[in-house]
C-alpha cells in the first residue's frame, strides 16, 4: 500500500511541476561564493549523494553528474 501511494505521489508531482528540468535542478542548489562548494538541498540517496529525477532521462540521476552534463 505504501509503495502504491508513493508511486502515485511521484506521478502526480511530476505532472503538476511545469518547470523545465534545468530550472528545477538549480532551485535545489544553495549557491554561495563562486569559489565555495554549493550545497545540494534536494533528495539524497542512502549513501548521501544528491539525486535528481528528470523527465528527459526518465530516471533518477546523481545530482553531481547532472550538474556537469
């Protein structure tokens, strides 16, 4: 039951979010000085790495990889 509800929420959220992936991505980055590290404020996986779901790829990608793409 919990998996079904989680899946429904993800599908509903994707449809209701009209921003393009690049705007959504940078909205989850806390930018400081250019020479400093920028903190990812979005979802993190069990290992602590930032993750990001894109419509163009249709899958979850690591945030640090999407940033340099």
